[in-house]
């Protein structure tokens, strides 16, 4: 009886253990938990999604103050997925936060501005749309002018009746997109429009230095000596309104090399009275020796009213189209009788303007190349003139080059050796009509104005060289190109 009783007791105990300890999952209540993934990798499990997001925000107070943000968010690539399970085990929120922080930065909600500039693509991060809008507007104002921009936008420009200018159009010539984005707090995030404006003007390096004005300095001289354009000087020193503003010794100015991240285009109709410098007619007398000159009529400058359309990119003229020219006062040419017993191949006397127009749109100096965007020395002067207009030799000499060289950017061009130490070059011709070795006289037709080579519009690129280097004196002074 005792053995039977013990056996029955054992059976009862085993049955009880089976029922209480190994009952089926169907009899249990499932739990709702949240699995945390970072870039598709499981890093843990939390009981509440909200508690993790709130903890991330609370721990990001320092970033919120630094970036003036309302909330700190999880990193990009973080997913929190709802899971139904019988396993009640979860991780501490603080432990999950620590794992996340070791792998990727947290984010704030802001905007990504993408700027396409040729093949270059720039991505900028901004906390508010208004920052980008103000920065872009400030950059446009810098290149166009505050008053000019506001008059254009408010449609209050004064109509041109005699002389003056009128802006036809202003636009940014870049593909730009702005999209809302979660931005890693480790990225450069612009929260101030002025700081973003400086980047749009000067780029990442923001190369600026101070310069102390010396006795006799002018704005154009300071700009040239520091390899920047006058426009760049005025951008870096907005207290000066024009190239003619005065400097004083000891004054500190900023030398800034711009690296614009956008292309601000303005199309301007301009009507101006342009001095038409008198030409010199040389008459030869075979009874006189070379060098025996006699002035029989003094010259007098004329005046033309010229209407043209100018296209500016970031403050620099890249093309011009003369629409009309009205003669207000005719020029009276100077007539000189010269001996011509020998036709000289050596340049001498007054230099001759190479085209009818005397309007210089881009003088010699350092500038940002309008086509390549690289900083370089513009070794000559661009003179505005319509395609097909005549080009004349600036002085007597021998043609050393007459060719088409697209690799140099000159297109059709002619070079003349004046046998007095000077060479002159005439580029972007539609065609030339002289040949190498030909002796040409001052004022002789050598070709026609065009836009071949690296040219954005019709004009003559004129250079004067001496001793292997471009000159800003003598020839330029004689041609009023200095």
C-alpha cells in the first residue's frame, strides 16, 4: 500500500508541474515592444517608442541651444519597429541611446539647398527657409546694387529719356533645389543669413586679408597690385561706392578674392554719351623726308549717344550688344602731312584706335574669367563694337601672325611687330585680310570685328606687348586704354 501511495503522489506532482510550468503559449498574453534598427542592424529593444524619442530630445539640449533648434531627432537610418512577442525582455533607453550615439550623429529638422554650378554640385544645410531666401537676396544685391535691385523689384525705375540705364532682367543662372531634410548635427548648418551670404560670395576658403593704404594709392592700383578686380575690392569694402572713391594713407582696407557659388545675371539697357576721339589722317608728301611732319588741321573730339544692352554676371560685363549710335557732335580729324620717301615698317608717332568705337567694356587687369571661372590676368582691353566693323592697325609694322587658334582662345587673330619694341594683337576677328610678312601702315584695314574663339559677344580684344610682357603705359596711354 505504501508503494502504491508513493507512486500516485509522484504522478500527481509531475502532472501539476507540467500544467503550471509547461503550459502552451496560447494561454499567455503577448507583449508589445519596439525593436530599434540602425542602418538595418538591430541594436536593441525598448518598451516605448515615445520614451526613446523623448530621451534623444532631452539629451540634445546643448545642440538645441547651439543650433537654435526646437527638437533633436534620431539619426538618419534609424527605424523603430513595433513587435508582438512573448519575450518580456527589453533594454534600458539610456543604453540604446549610448549605442546610437557611438555609431551616428543625431539630427535636426531643416533644409538642404543644392546648387548646380556647371559640373560642380554644392549642398548646403540651413535651419530655416528664410535664411536661404535672405542670403540669396543679399548676394544678388551685392552684385546688382541695393537701390538698383529694389527699384527693379518695386517697378520704380526711372525711364531713360536721354542718358541712363534701365534693368531689363535679374536672375540666378543656376539650377537650385531646396528640400526638407533631417540634418546631422555634425554638419555645417547655417542659421544666419549674413554668414551664408559670405559663403555664397567668397566660397569655402573665404580668402581675405587686410591692406594698409600707402601714399598715392588708388582703388584700381590696390586692386591690380593684389590681383583682384575693382569690383571685388568694392564687394569686400562696401563703404566705398565707386572706383573713384578716395583712399588716405594709413587706412585699412580688405583684400578679398571672391569665389561666387552662384551666377547672378543682370541684363541692363544703357544709354550713354561716349566721346568719339578724333582720328589722325596722315597725308604723305613724296617731297618730304620721313619724319618731316606738318599739322595742317588740328583734331577735335566728337560725341556719340550709344544705346547698348549689357549682360553682367556677378558684376562683370560678359557681353554687350550695341543697339543704336547717334552722332551728337562729329569728330574733326587731325590732318598731318608726312614725308613718305620711305614707307617705314617701324611704328612711330601717335597710335591709332583699332576700331571705330572707343568704348572699353573690360580693361586690362585681374578678374574671374567669365567662361572658365578661374582667376587670371586679362592681358588686354575689350573694346565694344558690332560684328563686321573694320579693325585697323594701331601703327606701322610687320604682320608676324595671322591665324585661327581656338586653342589659345583668340579665334581669328593678327599680331603685328612694330619694330620699336612693341607688338600688338587683335583677337576674335570674324576674318583677317592680311598675311604674315606683310608691311602694314597705321590705320590700314587688317580685318573685321567678330566673336570667334573664347568670346561671349562681338568685340575686339586688343593687346599691346613690350619686352615679353603686357604694358599698361605708353601704348595704352596713347590709346586711352590705361
